[in-house]
């Protein structure tokens, strides 16, 4: 199933294997007409980390798996052979993956751990173009100021932490929590535009 995400109403130039509205916004920001490819998730736990797998390897494998699964889906359904873009974002603190919070208590736990600390945001990007698989990863250091317990609670009550790696969105209310970043702001949002544009050019797509 596809979902058109194209403000200019021109023909899509690629598929996006992600339902993330932030990734759609970032592609729209640079004028790339696209369609969202809604691929059924595999059975079992959502994007599990394999035993002994490092956090850095985990995020790259997950993006790669999404891209290859999307390519197989395209071929099985005889869809137009457009390049397909997939991405995965992981927040890493002291080597530990901090994923999407399961509930409010989990969001509280994650935000308490990030408070006053520096963490890394890894966003891996994978593009399938025909039989080629093109990959890149963006790594950004993010420092959060010390957070008060009441503001952590209010932030969780806003609903913003849910569905986001590391229980925060830098482009939203949590932008006031971040005191410093070194790397890619759009990578922290979920799609590093510099790395993404380079891969898409390599796949034959003209990018502004």
C-alpha cells in the first residue's frame, strides 16, 4: 500500500519506507516528491536488538532490513521501480539503546537518564535502487540540560515523547531541553538531509 506525500502534486520520484511525519516533512522541505510505502511489519517484537549486537550496528541493520523488505514488497506487487528510501533513528546513552517508550513510566525513566547528560543520536539511511543498496549513517552528539522532575512530568503529559526514539522530539517542546548539538539537526529529527541527498544523487535522483 502507498500513501502519496507530495505537496507539489508532481509524480513521485521515490518511495519512503516510513510512516514518520517528520521524514515526510524533511523530504518535502527539499522538494522531493515521494510516496510512503506502507509495508506490513514482520511478526514478533518491533525492531529487536540482537544479542551481542552493538547499538551502532543495530541501527544500521534496522535501516538496511527496512529497505530490503521494502524492495521485496515492491517486486512482489509489481510496483514501479523507483528508488526506495528507509531510515532508522536510535538514541544511544553510554552504549545503551534508548528506544521508543512503552508507556509513561518508561518515558519518565528515559528522560531522567538523559537529563544533564550527553548522548548520541544515530540515524542510518538506506536506499535501494534496482539491485544496489546504498547506505550512510549520521552520528550527532546531543547534550540535554538538567531537567526538573516536574517539567519531565509535564513533557510526558504533552504526549510528545511517545513514538519517538529516546522519548523526545528536538523539533518540538523538547527543543528547550537541548543545550548543545554537534552534528546534524535533521539527523536528530530522523532523516539527515546531507547524507540522504548524497545517497539519492548516487541513485540517480536530482536533488537541489
